[in-house]
């Protein structure tokens, strides 16, 4: 089993794959020594550097767990085979949080999977309003922080929680009202595409709403919520002279962490607050939330020579920080005052976690989140990957399935009522014995550059307006040797260690998208049951459909799927092409790379067909380029689009950058992002020749912390990209020339978030 001292992280579930496949960790569930009853005891050992009393919260993806506030609990594994996950959250009562995942396979327990009665359901005609969701982000610029590492002050954008917002139509009627969250964002509901909206906002309670003073005008009509989603509304400092104190700062723990935690799956959320007070304790303004980066900003009317404190609360922490005394004539609106401080706490640390069967044998393995040296370590937290475009909730995930008939209804907690199963879905789309003349296309491989999972892919077209793909996923190899690849593929073909099966369909839902086909996503567990969430890259459960939109695009989705009402299921997402240059294949005859070329070509032709009615040509152009418009059956891995070939003439090395960086780590996802065609517009991502600019989404280092090193958005893609650059000096030189960095740069002042 890989340990934390290993220098490089090679794949998702690295320690897990080794433990379950090779039978380490004392005889895992993959051996007869681990077989038996479904009762499994989970135990976690954690320490707290401050000696605080620790508390425990348990969740599982399948089966049932006793969610007791104790370091040990009992997990009743679900019936049937598969790979299942348990999560523990350890808290210290002062804002400190530690999380750990553990995975156990039930393959050898010999507990029969439940028998489900067939569910035959046809989606009802959609009667709601079609449109997209959107997101507004509220930040303040021009705030400079004292550099805790020495040197010049550095700018950080301050993301503003609790910004009150109203969307008004042309008649000035309020169609939506809400407040930004701790990330400074406000996720909008689904609004009609023909909506002409004005955005009004106020940077705090008690302040009158007014048209947002933004980086681009928001007081003019906005055609669609999709257009709103592209806007970052920059709230400028107030001009009200009564607000003569502008206080701001960073509040972090002694270990560099911050008092902010949000996990939709475990249901835990916490954040610090800051309140401006007179020296006698009377409040001068309501408490404000400290944002996800540990920053805050307060505007208040204060006596010009007042003695002030900032009261900071974070669960059990309640401290006063003295505000710097005013000089000269006193506090004035033209002078910002920084007050940063260290909260007296450090995060707890999980030392060990283990699962035991009733006979004492160790079952399964820890899923390591942060192995030493991995580039992804620079972005801590469960919401860093597969989450840039949005994070969904249990209620929203259920409502998404309901919107196209996969569940009958949802209860008040977001639980599915009478959902379909994988068998129902296969029957509906005429897979296997249900075929009526339609032909299946299949391929098996490891997607080494993306999620490092063994993927058993099957697709079919049962009608001109119905194309369906289903892929069953198993842990990939720890390394890249052919022996390891063969081993994990053989395990997958034996239908062992199944994580989940993800289904995609390009089909019609009456009343949606002009009753033309569009793309939908479903995820099924190892027992064939419909799932609301899935863990695809080791950082925890993410709810549908956002975890799919992260890579498959969604020009009708930004932020999250609505949690109420009758929303449209059309996300504006699409199927992704199959790039066998980024895969690992078995050495077995029928599963070798060369012997699966025809199958992969067939899959790509089906993918291309799903984009036939789209205004975007990116996927069609890529597939046509790979196969020279179908005049060749083998994918041309050295393909470079015409725009990059042309750039290579004036900037030598552009073709190599495309093949080795964009093609390997970026293209598969971004080709589905409509309106963001890197293949046709390389200038969208490369920096000008001879400049000192950098692509902040790749490199980071800018004051805009939310976009710093946000790409690649898949953990394995990120690790592979930066590991390759670190290993190959020539590629590093090109990376510097075309993107402005050779590795992700730290945030300007406080590197831990």
C-alpha cells in the first residue's frame, strides 16, 4: 500500500487500488479472509494540537451507519457486490475540521443484491419555463494586505458574503431575491431565456438596494441568465460619507487554515463572523460573515476618534481584536484600515482509520486525499475539484432526475421516490437482450489522464433521436506498468471493485429543447440503484448533475441545479469524444489499443452525432480531424488543429504545446464547453508572445483568488499536467512561454485556504 511518504501521486484511489487489488492491509475484502457478515466496525484515530475535545460525524454512500459522536461506529454494508465509501468528519468545536474517506468492497461477502421490480416510466411532457441557471460573484478590489512573509503589500480581491440581491424585470417587479454565500456567490434559479433583467444589490443589511456598480453594467437589461453567469459583479467602495470606516483583513488559524467548511454530502457548514463594536461592547454594525478565504470587509459609520474592537466568533472561539486607533482628524472614508489576526486554533489531524470485520480482519483501505508532493495538494479541500462550475445539493439532484422521469417524485429531504434502476434504463435504451436491431459499440481502457479509472464503455443508437452510453468504473492502477494495467482491467472484467456506472443519454423529453434530443446524466451504484452523488476523483461525494457538468459542459448551467419548482432538465451539456492517446490498454488480444481502434472510432461517430444540432462545431471538428473525415479508421494522435498549426508558424512550439499539454490535460473537457473553443482560438488561453502575462486559471498568483489555478478542474488531470512539465525541461520551457508558468503559483499573501 502506498504511504504518505511517497513523493508522487499517480492515480485516484492510489492506496485503495493497491490494498484491494494486491490484498495488502492485513487481508482486505478482496480475499476470503475478509468475507463474512456485512457488519463492519470503523475506527478513526485523531489528534488535536490544542488538546480540544473532538467530535465525530459519519456518512456512507450505501448501506447504513450508526452516526454516533464517537471514534468508532458500525457500518452495515449494503447487499450485493461493489465498492462502497464511508466518510468521517472530525471537528474540535472551534472551527477546526478534518475529513477522511474509507472504501470497502463487498464483493466476497456473498450477500445477494436486492431484486427490484421493473419500473417503466415515460417522462411527462414538460410544462415549465425553459432557461438557464446563473451565478453572480461579488468582490471588492483594491484591498492590499500586509504580506505575512515580508515584502510589499499584496492585493487580494475580497469576496463579499451576505450581499443582498434583487433581480427585476422590465416592469421593475422583483422576480428573485437572495444573498450571496460565504464564497461571495449567489446561485440563481432557472429563469426564462427571454427574461430581460436588472440586478440591484446592497453590500450589507440596512443599506438601500441600488443598481449594482459592476465591472460591466448590470443596470442595463440582460438577455439571459446565461449571460448573467459570465459576469463578476465588482462592488465598489461606498460613497456615503457617513460610512467613514472601511475595515478589512484576514482571519486565519495558527496553522494557516481558516474557519470555513462546507460539505453538502455530510451536511456540515461553518464559518466565522466579525462584528465591529465600541470599546464598551455595543455593536456599530451587524456581524458579517468571513468568506471562504478567511477575508472580511466592513463599512460603518463610527465616531471619528472612537476606540473600537472587532469581535470574531468561530464556533467556540470568541475573541476581541483592537482596531488601530485613528490618526489626525480621525477615521475617514478615503482610508482603508487593515485588521488581520490569528485565531487561537489549529485543525485536528486524522492519524489512522481502519475497518474490521467481526472476525477481526482488516477490510478495505483509506482513500488518501493528499499524498506528499502531489501538485493537487496546493488546492486543499473537498470542493476544489469537479466543482468550479457549480456544486449541487441532494434536493437539486433528485429534482434533476425527476425533471426527465428517472424518479417519480422527491420528498422534503431530497430522497428519491420510486426511482428507475440501471436495468430499467438499459431496457429503455435497448441494450443487450432488449435490442431491436440496434448494434452496441464497446471499449475497455484506463483513462490515465483524467480520472485514472478502468472504464467499461458500451454505447448504442436505438433511434435517430436516441443515443445512449453507459460506462462502469473500477479503480485504476497505482502505477503505469503493463502488469498493473492488465491486472486492474482483469479485475474490472470480472465485475469486481465496481465504483459506479454512469449513464448518458441523448434523447427527447417532450416540451424541452423544442422536443429535440439533448444530453442527460444518470449515476447508478454497484447494486444498480440510482445514485444522487458520486465520488469520481477521490475528494468526496459530489451531487448530480454538477459533477458531470464540470467536464461535459453546460451552457444552461452555472452554480447549481434549482432545488424547487419545475426546472428544465436541459443543461446544455454534451458527450465527450474518446481520445485513445490519453488511455492505457490491456495487452490482451481483443483489448489491445490496436484491436479496439474500430470500436473507438464507432464511439466517436456516435458522439459526433449527438452534436449534430449544436451551434458549436468543436467536437465535430475534432472528431473529423482525428479521422480525416472518416477516411481513416485509426485515430491520429498527432493531430493538431489548423489554428494551432498556423500559430506554430509565428510562435514555434505551439503545435507541441497543443499535443502535449492542451490535448493531454485540457481538450477532452473544454471541447464540450460551447463558446470556449480552444482548438479554433488558441489566443483564448495562450499569453501574448514576449509578455510577462500568465494564464491565471492555469498558473494562479493573481488577486482574484477564485480563479487562481482553477484548471485543470479534475485532480488527476492537474497532477499529470504539472508532473509532466516538472519531468521534461523542454516542455517546461514551452509552458513558461505559452502560459506564463511552469507550476501553479501561490496566492498573493495567504497560501493556505
